[in-house]
């Protein structure tokens, strides 16, 4: 019996296998498509795309830490017009789904981006990156359940394509944000984006990254935190959850599927080994066969999440 | 703007030789047939020892030499990654993604070539010197280091080609002429039709200033720059370097695609030197 | 010139050097005092103490992860009466300050604990662990700035001793919590407690830790996150900040001092090498001499913290 | 309730010998004069290779043998920590915090002692057997493993003392009697005045059930238990094990202080076996 690896993310978007390339770690697929077979990953989640082109932040933009890396790229991207008019047509050459990651400072920017992309072929859905500072309110849209719901509902109203909302882990109650965006019409949830971190340049007596010194932490170090976030989200919603954070191989992917994810994305590990996602997708099929399972969802742990005094 | 990635492969090979020089500098040769066959002077590979994710990221290293199936890298233990690489022994596995980046221009303008090497910036020159010599160019290498033990052996620039001139300088005067490598440039710049430089970014900035002060400038002047890298192949956008943009507005170029080799005039040197230090040295 | 390592934490509590033993990683000092010289650390922060004795959670209570560990001890402790009547007198044998870490499910429990301890000698101050679930409200007291301020003010009203408030990092805006407790009368802030994490037992297809599967992540992995939290707190308050998270040696301690901490605590590393805190305290003095500095505060980076678009 | 920590020291020593048995089992001997002089049978040390915080936590190992300045540990590569330890070579540094925990009772009631060893549970027995024999006790070791290559060599229990009986069992029958180690206990229990057991917790639970079914019980029955450990010396409270509390309410005891050796009757075996698995085996 061949296991069925496909996952329905919503609004007819079924990906062939549950392994995606995470936003910002695979560009728009053009470089990676020369290194790996794009047809063997489930989906490409593109670099965050904004209404207008962005040049990005001043360097240094990346800094390694023990088992992780910090980034402060500053959403460098060519702007949504280039993606819709030029890139989208090129996406059609790949079998994998292409979900455009959309970012903005205001709800209107998200809506405009999605409107512009909605005409383009080759785009299968949207992943709303709501972890960027809201220029109007000073706080990320993703840090407040109501704001998160507002942007989700606004985008939902203008597209019939699959809308995935990508959550920030830097919140008090990620389950509340997840619930809010589910109610507002999200088809699926990606969890999680990077954690706010800092690295110090001891000799210079300042952070390595410029200005605030803050960056987004990704890579193996965040895995235990991301798993906890995925379990919390899983307990709060009924829509598909895409687990992200520190996945470097099949074992990590299994951990997320057990914790409650329906699919996963590989981020930083792709930098280190571009074939990571492909290896995981291939490995999952083999693993399920080995266990006599027919789909990934059978791996899931059924939690009875409840408050638990720690320490 | 930047070469294709069509030739790039992720190759795993065995270390075949480890040559140890003074001051911890090491030349590691690895059986990497694809890289050896395809790497152009100034290109680099993203290296890790084996398949481990620790340290997390790969490290970029210039392809220093190729010989048959073998590619060589020159490095010294400056941090966690290079310490692991410097400890490699013949038979150990090494993984290399490459060839990556835009290398040096080995064109007609390189008739009389001046190679300026600072410290570990020596790494791309053996391959470049060979390529220049194969086209019949006249080659002078100015090689500088903090002290004699950190000088890359002159013979390694020449690789048996006695026509290649190597001029050595050390900051502490323990070998060759005392002084900074840039000091040896002005007197040779008139004769040169091409200048190639590699070394720490501050050295390259100093070279840019030196050239600014020279009467005649060679028609070709290229530098190989460094930036901390996430991926090495253009997706993370982490390796931005400031370049002269349209209308004086500084713009960013990716060290791993448009670079590491850039025209010296294309780099926004003032911006570059204003950046906070990229890594804990 | 001998550098001055002492730090004033408030209400006359001056610790001889800025290196403390973190709560829950040094018990009540009795075991460690047989392994290290307690006179050479700045302060002992005791295991969390509650009004009534607590037996703790069912095992397994600890699980190692890459570069870190999860714990779910469940606040096992003998109750405040034993600490006040029996342990406190024994604290007086050490030169280091002893700050009792106090935990509770309600504001009243904190107040009662502090009242009971306030009569005891050998206790130099209190560290309010507000990262435990509030039984009444269902959310940690430390996750809501108003609740955090309420418990701080209530304790402040019953003691003249130094009150340190220990913040949870699992919040949307740690700076807001810090500000709130400063306004409510906290003398100093400890940042941070553990991060909520999970480890999966792949073979058993469930989390390693029982019940919810959640535990508190500590150790080297959390350092970049803790540094970011300390920088954020530093930017929000004027009282001393004690940096905690993944400190294993002098280099880590320096990173926290640069990021804005006035003192540090060593937690998990003490398990691995009981002399870590002592080594750091000794090393700091040497380091300052080497740099020609006279106090740790001269190491500090002066941030201009501001919103920064990441990714 | 639990021994003092006054004797505990953090000692760094050089590996002096590494004996490799079948199936990956290794005996590592290390120059640790203090541990060698003070460790009692059943006590353990918290080990790390060198000073590295990777893997983060130390690993607990029974002191298997002491000889002059040297202490030995028996282990097999089952995870990241033991893989590092099993790869140690003479001359490598190792750090040991110990002696820790409560060991076996070597009292008068140990006249005719039965030692029950399952797999790597062999580790504390060489030291215990020596202590028992020094007090003139009669000693039988029942040693079981999954297959022959995983059996600790009988001679290592004896260490030249030919009076020590060693009975071997393997689950797959590849050596000794086929079967589980617990199967060999009932026929010998009548003769024994003391039973000491060490092995995986499920094996110990099975032994407890076996003893429950026996007519006569030895006056002394002790087991050495395992729990994941944070510190090993009583401060983290991470190593709780369920014990019979007052009035049938289960209570927790610390494996690292009240244990690892406990009276078999003190352990709440049903509770213990209900716990989720502590580690990814
Ligand atoms: C295109 C390119 C080619 C290079 N070729 C060579 C070469 O041939 N020989 C050689 O010795 N060195 C070379 N370097 C520098 C080399 O990559 C670094 O010395 C190496 O990454 C240091 O790794 P580490 O783990 O030892 O240092 P760590 O400081 O422990 O590394 C920490 C982080 O900082 C980054 N980093 C540290 N030092 C540098 C640096 N000098 N430049 C850029 N990033 C750095 C690393 O990538 C890593 O993410 C090259 C760099 C680039 C960008
Ligand atoms: C008091 C005591 C004495 C021991 N003596 C010996 C001995 O002499 N010889 C021997 O081979 N083994 C002994 N063990 C078990 C040994 O400590 C583990 O096999 C070892 O910790 C596994 O480490 P790892 O990194 O290889 O495994 P990993 O699975 O990679 O370790 C992950 C985590 O799980 C814990 N862990 C893993 N396996 C065990 C286990 N079996 N018991 C407890 N915790 C575990 C580790 O402490 C670590 O935190 C003893 C255990 C205890 C509690
Ligand atoms: C360099 C870099 C750039 C990123 N850019 C984006 C982005 O544009 N939009 C987004 O939603 N997430 C972005 N991310 C977050 C990743 O998609 C992913 O959520 C995160 O890195 C955690 O996964 P990992 O640990 O596997 O890397 C970026 C991550 C990195 C490392
Ligand atoms: C086993 C364990 C128990 C802890 N118990 C407490 C506690 O009772 N009260 C508290 O405020 N913090 C407690 N902590 C948190 C630590 O004091 C510290 O904030 C955290 O571990 C981060 O520091 P570290 O990375 O240096 O360990 C505990 C941590 C561990 C590992
Ligand atoms: S290193 Fe990733 S884009 Fe250059
Ligand atoms: S291992 Fe820490 S208390 Fe036992």
C-alpha cells in the first residue's frame, strides 16, 4: 500500500506531499530550482512580497549563533508587480504548489498585494506574514488577535484562493491568535516565524546586527519552542497547521507531525543542505511504509492541553 | 548581473592531503571532481565537514587550486568552523557546494597583472595566477601578512612557474619588506593593466583609497570581498554589500552572486567601512 | 585599581559581585554549599517557595534537547514555613545574599509568603516568580502587565526588603510588563525565566514530558532570546536588571552585561559545572582589570531601541 | 535519608585504558584518585568528556571498578553522550563529579548474596562483588542480556576471584541459558539472604513481581534505578521516582540522593511502570 502524502490546505489547494520550502529561505524558487528538483517538494512559500519594492536592511543581515542564526534582511523583495507580472508565469513550470508570502505595514497593503496577485497564473495561494511591524499601531499585526483577524478577513474577502496565515511566536498566547484568524476565514496556519533574538559582538561591545541589534532566530535551536507553539495552535483550531522551526531532517519533521502539524516547512536547513526538503519528502513515504501507516495524520499525538505548573 | 547556478553541485569527497604552513595556515585538498573541473578563479564553495549541522551554517572558501579530481582550500583556524576544517585529516569526509559566485575577469586587459594578497586573501590567487599565465599574462603577486609565519609560501603562488614574481611584505618586518601590502602598490600601478586584490575588507578599502590617489589607473581593477553568508547561492539575501547605486543612492549587491569579486569602482567603500563589524574575530 | 564588582539591587541590598545562582538550579544552597564556596557568589536565588509544601509533578521532569533542557518540576518545595523557620537561620552562615524566590497561584499567596519570611533572619530579599499559572485567571500573573503590577504592589506594601520581580519571556511585550512592575514598586527585575518548549518521544509518538507535554526550556539555546529580552527590559526601566538565560561562562556573562544587565544569574550550567558562577565572578574582576574598567556598567551598549522590520 | 555530599569532588583525569567488549560495550578507566578512593558500591559519578557543554548535561554512570588511582565505567553507545564516551582514547580528558548517591547495603544480611544484572546493569556489580567478598560473603551473579555479544564478560564480575559464581542467560539463547534474567531468580531465592539488582527499570519491576510471588523473601532486597538527571546531586529535583508514601499516597524520591539504590519494597512499581518513557532509546 503506497501511503498518501498529499495534504489539502483549503480552497482546493492540495499539495502532493507535506514538505514545503519556508518563506525567505528559498527566494522565489529560481536559484533552488537549479539545485533541486522542485517537483519533489510539496510547496514553495516565496520570499515575503510587499506592495512596493524594498531594498532591505543595512548589513550585516545574518549572524550565526550556537545551533541557529539571526536574520534581519528587511524584507528585500522586488515588489508585488514584478512577482505578478514576471515571476508568476515562471512558477507554472514547476509541479509544486507556489504560495506567495505577502507582507505589509497596513491591512490595505496586504489586500492590494493579494488583489494584484490574484489575476496571475502559477500562484496557488497566499501566506500572510503578519509578523512585521504595523506602521500604524507600532505593534506587529500578528501580535494582537484582533489585528490578525482583521487582516485575515480583509484578504479573505478579496480572494478565493487558499489563504494561509503565518503566526509570530513572540506572543503571550499563540492559540488565541490562531483561533482569531481561523474565525476570520484563514484556510490554514503556518507556525512559526522567527523568534526575536540578539547576538553580541563582545569585542565591539555592541550587538552584531545593526540599529536595534535584534534579529529573527531560526534553525535547530528553535525546534523545542516551535513544537510547543504547534501543539498549542493544534489544540485551538480545526484547520490545517503547517509546522516550521528548525527542521533539518526526517526526524524533526516527524516530531512536528506528532505534535500536531499537518505539513511542515524547511527553512534555514535549506541554506545548509538545499536537498533537505526533498530528502524529507522522500523519507516520509518510506517511513510510513515501514510503520504500516497510510497517511501522516496517523502519527499525531492527541493532546489534552491544559494549564500545567512548570519550574 | 551574476552567473547561473547551473554548474553548482553539492559534492561529497574525501580529504586527500592536508599541508600545514606556519601560523596555523592549512591547505586542504579534497577529491571533488566536479568542483575541480568547473571552478573559475575567484569562485568559492560552501564547505562543511561531513553532514553535520554543527556549526549550523556552511563556510565560504575560495577555490585555491585544482589538480585533476582534486580541489584545494586555504584556511586558518579563526573560529569554530575553521577550527574543525583545519583539524581535518586525509580520509575525512568534506562536503562542498559549488562553484559559487562571480570570479575574476581574466580578459585582455589583464596583460600585466598585479595580484594584491593580504593574509588569507591569498586563497584565490594560485588559481588566478595559473589562468593568467595560461593566457600568457605577466604576473606579479604582492603578498602581505602581519608576520612571516602568516605569509602564504611564495612557491604556492608560483606552483613551479618561475616567471611569476612574488613580492612579500610583513607588518612586523619579520620577512620581506616591512609595511602594509597597500604600500607596495603605487610604485607598480603604472605598469599594471589589471589589479586583482583579496584580503580583509578594510585592506581592500585602503587599496581603493590608494588607487584613488594614483595618477593612472589600470583599466581592470577587481577585489574579492567578504560578507557573512547564510546560503552562498542567492536565496537568503543575507550577504548584502553596499555598492554605488543610481544617482548616488547606495544600493545592495549580494556578495555570493554579484560577488565575491566586484569592480573596485562599484563598491561603496565609505558605506562599507561604516558598517558594524560583521563577526566576532 | 581594583574594580568594584558590587551591585546595589535596591532597599539596601548590595551584592558583592554581579553573579547569582538562579532559582531552581541551586535548591536552597545546602547541596551546592558542599561543592562550591558560597561566599564567592553574589547571591543565591532559592528554589521557588510556595505557601504550602508541594510534592511536584510526575516524572519524567527533565528532558535534554540540543543545547538545552526542558523541565517540568512542578515547584516541588517544602513550603514557606519550613523555609522561614528552619532554612533561613542556616542561610546566615554564608556571605552571599540570599533572595527567596516566591511563587503562588494568587496574589494573596505571594503576600502571605513574604509576610512569613519577613520575620526571618538570613533572608535578604524576594524574587517574585510570576511565571506560574494564576489559578483564578487561567493565565500566568506574569503574562499580563496589570496582573504583574498587582502582585508587585501587594508584596511591596508588606515588606521593606528588596523585591525583585522575575519576568516570563513568553509574552508579547516584555518591556510593558517590566514597566508595569517598576511602577508598582519593584526594586529590580530578573529576566528571564524559561521558555515554553516541547520534546517529542518519536518512538512513543508523544511528548517526553507528561500531561501537556510542555516544559520550560533553559540552557545555552535560549541565550540569544534572553539577550533580546534583557535589551528590551533595559530600554524600558531604570531599576537594575538581572540577566538570565544560557550563561555558561564569562563570555556569556559579558554578553548580558553589554546588552544591558546589571547582574546575571547562572542556572542550568550549574548542573553541569557547579563552579560556573564562581568562575564567572572571579573572571569578571580579571576581565575588567584587563580592559582598564572599574565597573561592569561601563561595558554596557547604549541602545536606541526602535521598531525594526525583520525577515 | 541520603548521604552527605561532603566527599563529592569534581575531578578531571586522563583516560588510561579503554577495553572494548562485544556489541559496543566499553570499559573506560580514568585516573580519578579521589573518586577511586571514596566511591562505594552502587554509587555513581556525573561524567562529561572534557569541559564541553555539548551535549549539555553530564551523564550518570555507576562506578564499576576502582584500582589504585583509577576508576572505571562500563557503557555502550546508546545516544549522543555515550557515543562520545565510547569513542574516548587513552590520554583524552574526562571530568567526573562524584561519588554521588546512595549505594548498596553491604551488611550482615548479605551472607549469601544474589546479584541480578540485566544488560548494562552489570556496571555496579564488580565493585559490589569485591566488597561482598572482602566481607567473606558467598556471591552468585545472574547475568542476562539480549544476546551473547551484549553480555558483560563473566570474568569481569569475578576479577580473578574463582569463588564467585556467574550464571549467564540470553534472551535469544545465543549464550548461557535461554530466557530472561528474572527467570533464574526464583530457584535461587530461597538460598539468598540478600538480592541486589540493576538493569532497565522494566526488568527491575519484573523482578519485584517475581519476588512478590516467592514464598520466602530475602531480608535484604535492593535495586539500582534510573531516572533522567539534571544535576545528579539533589538540586534540580528532576530525577523523581515514585515511592510508597505514607498511607498509600505515592510520593517522590530523588534517584540521585535517596537512590539510585533503593529497597525493592520502597519503590511504587505500578506507578513507575505507568510513567511515559523517559528518553528516546
Ligand atoms: C566568498 C568568501 C570566500 C572566502 N574564502 C576564504 C578562504 O579561501 N580562506 C579563508 O581562510 N577564509 C575565507 N573566507 C572567510 C571564511 O569564510 C571565514 O573565515 C570563515 O567563515 C570563518 O568561520 P569560523 O567558523 O571559523 O568563524 P566564526 O567567527 O566562528 O563564524 C561565525 C560566523 O561569522 C561568519 N564569519 C566569520 N568570519 C568571517 C569572515 N572573515 N568573512 C565572512 N564571514 C565570516 C561565519 O560565516 C559564521 O557565520 C571567505 C569568505 C567569503 C565570504
Ligand atoms: C544512577 C545511574 C547510573 C547509571 N549507570 C550507568 C552505567 O554504569 N552504564 C551505562 O551504560 N549506563 C548507565 N546509566 C544510564 C546512562 O546514564 C544513560 O545510558 C546515558 O545517560 C545515556 O546518555 P546518551 O547521551 O548516550 O543518551 P541520550 O538518549 O542521547 O540522552 C538523552 C537524555 O536522556 C537521558 N537518558 C538517556 N538514557 C537514559 C537512561 N538509560 N537512564 C537515564 N537517563 C537516560 C540522558 O541523561 C539525557 O539527558 C546510569 C543511569 C543512572 C541514572
Ligand atoms: C534569512 C531568512 C529570511 C526569512 N524571510 C521570511 C519572510 O520573508 N517571510 C516570512 O514569513 N518568513 C521569513 N523567514 C522565516 C522562515 O520562513 C521560518 O519561519 C523560520 O526561519 C523558522 O524556520 P527554520 O528554523 O526552519 O528556519 C525567514 C527566515 C530566514 C532565516
Ligand atoms: C530545573 C529548573 C528549575 C527551575 N525552577 C525555578 C523556580 O522554581 N523559580 C524560578 O523563578 N525559576 C526557576 N527556573 C528558571 C531558572 O531560574 C532560569 O530562569 C532559567 O533556567 C534560565 O536560565 P539558564 O538558561 O541559565 O538555566 C528553573 C530552571 C530549571 C532548569
Ligand atoms: S549568502 Fe545567501 S544570498 Fe548571499
Ligand atoms: S538529578 Fe538533580 S535532583 Fe536528582
